[in-house]
C-alpha cells in the first residue's frame, strides 16, 4: 500500500550542507546567517526590513509589544484559527475579542470587525488560512473609519494614528494579493517557518512591516531586537568581537532570537522556494482536476485577487457534517493517506470556553469546521502519491455519501 504522510519537510542535500557549514564554522547562534536571512526575507516580501525570530508566535507577540498593546486594550481576531493567534493577545495582558469568519471563505469578517471596534481596540489580527492572503485593504479601511475614536498609547500608536492591522501570515509566505506580496500587505505580518510549513527553519518565524506607515524603520528594528534578546543592547555576535564585551540591558525582555543554524536552513530553502511553490501548485491542480465532478468545494488558491502560497489543500464537504467528515478521515487512513482538519474554532476549545466564548456565537466558523478536511500537500510529493490520494478520496467520499 502507498503511504502518504500529511506534511513532511522537503529537505535536500543543499539544505544539509548549509547547516553543516554553520556547524563547522564555530558560530551557531544569532550571527551573520540570521542577518543575511533577514535581508533576503525583506527582499522576497518587498519590504525594507525584516526580523527573524524563533517562532511565528514570538513574532506576533513581539509585534503587539512593539505597538504598545497591553492591559486595558482590546485586540480583535477570528474564531477560526489556531490558538497561537489569540494566545499572544492574552500574553500581553490585552482582551481577546473574537469575531466570526466571512460567509464566502475562511478569512475574518470585516463587517464583524467594524461592529466589534471600541475606543479600547488597538489592533486587528487577520489570519491567512491555507495560504490565502486576507483582505487587509478592507480591514485597513475599517480601521481608518474608526480613526476619530482611536486612543493611542505610546509613540508607535501615535504615529500610526489608527488601529494596527496585523497579518498572521503563518501560512502565506510567498502568496500575493492585488499585486503585493504577503509581508507587505498588512501593516505588520508574522510568518512561520515551522517544520510543517512551506519553507522551514525547523522552528522559527519572522516579522515584516510596510514602509508607508510613517514609522522609523531603524527604531522599530531595534525595538524588536531588544525585546527578542532580554533587552540587551548587543547580541552575542556583536559582543564576541574583540573588545566588544560591554553591553547594557535596557528593558526586561524575552528570549526569541533565531540561531544561525536555523537561518542557514532557511536561506537554503529560500533559494529553491520558487520551484517548491511550483510543485505545490502542480499537486493542487491535480487535485482540482481529480475532484472536479464531486460535490465538494476546495479552497481556491488562484483567484482574480491573487495567488496563495498553497500551504493547505482544504476541502469543504458541502454540508456532510462532523460524523461523515470523521468517517472520511478514517477511510483515508485505512488506505495510508494522512489527513487533517483546519481548524477547530477557538470557542470549541477548553481554554476559550473558560474565557466565556460560546461556539453558538460563531455559526459560520462552526459550519466551516464541521465540513472541512485537509489533504496532504507538500513539495516533495511524488506523482504516485498524488494519484493515490485522489483515488482514495474519491472512494471515501462515495462511501460516506
């Protein structure tokens, strides 16, 4: 039987050689590789600067902290996401405000965001589910409409002058929307380079921001650096230079820096990322063709608005519901095909129920979740694995219908 894992990393000999070179160099923590990776990420996204960190979660949290978000503030995000999107709001002491998704997709409902805004709202976090970039222009328009009621705290909020629009771009590195690349669409974007993502550093993440926000790029970059390394005024590479030991601690920060080992892997992956995306696109197109006559609705990865990063091949099972969805997953597993569900809405999870959230208040998110299944999609996928998934899914959907 052919086995198809869900999302194994695509690592080749060039990646291994890049990491080995760092291990032999004598410098393995944050250093030249991390700094070069930042420049390359910024270049790929069309932004002036990027900051690489040890996770996308750290990227999101430090963004909130750089923005001065904290106790007494509200941050709005979607109920249809992984916990990391919302948990960082809790970490900084702000109040999590969840809204439903739009009726026509998996992204946050901008109209619901508009209704949820109060003078305490400091940020909105959209989520690029499956690699499809959310409509941040619409969210920015909502933020502009609420500008007169915005109450800024600190210099960054004062310069921005409105609610910050943040992208949880954990899925969307390399995606585009209306001619812009993810990373330059929202005000701030966090990326994930976790082992199951399109481009990996094992763990790891990055932050980018738009150049037209009126903010001081150098000051922002320094704020991220201070927060990510205990508030220390020099990183280890700078301190290691002859006579460079002297440093200060300017604030009680965190430990969220990316190592050169991780950055070397990321740089190697980035060099072949276009061909990796092309292979993912070929797999998705094969799926689209193979399922075209079925009563299911795959997530569109290519639209008039742009191209996704093809991170997840998500399928809406057209009203079949949780029991049949779970039966389908079991049938696929019997044929060696791993599948998944993205996502259990936050109000279905214990931690968020304890916060007082009720899934009944998010009917669109609940309906999407109840009918969603995600099929394997990875750049090292063989043609015979693709064919096996198509055949297995078609057999399974016929059995549950």
